């Protein structure tokens, strides 16, 4: 098992290893993670399965957010950029980038 803990999640790519051996890539958009024994529970504000992510749309959202942040920094746009990165990482759309795996 693991040491029990509770933590906050930020927008990021999460890889879920299911009991049946299946691996599912998910873009998680904030929330909490709890680890207890051999169980990990994620309570998220929002999540998207990699198989359901529109990579082209996520790339356009990333480009819009980056363009906006060149002239003005605000929390909403920074969140949009983090969500776009999470989507692209989960869906395999971050070519040439280190996705942390």
C-alpha cells in the first residue's frame, strides 16, 4: 500500500491504472486526490478521457491563451492554458514536449 494522504490537484494529465490492467489517460481539471492503502480516489472539478479530447480544438485554445498572455496576464487565461496543456498531454497532442512520463 501507500502512505495515506490527501492533496489538491491542478490541471494536468493523469494516467489511471485500473484493476483489470487497463490504462486510461485523463485530463484532470483541478480537485483533490486521496490515497489510502491500495486505493487512489480522485475528486475532480472536471475531467476528460483522452479518447474524447478534440486535439485540434485544444491546440487552438492553447494558441489563443498564449497569445492573450503575451499582452495581459490574468488567472482565467492562465487556467485556460493549463487546461489546454492537460488535454494535449492526455491525448498525446504535445509533440516534442516533455509530458512528465
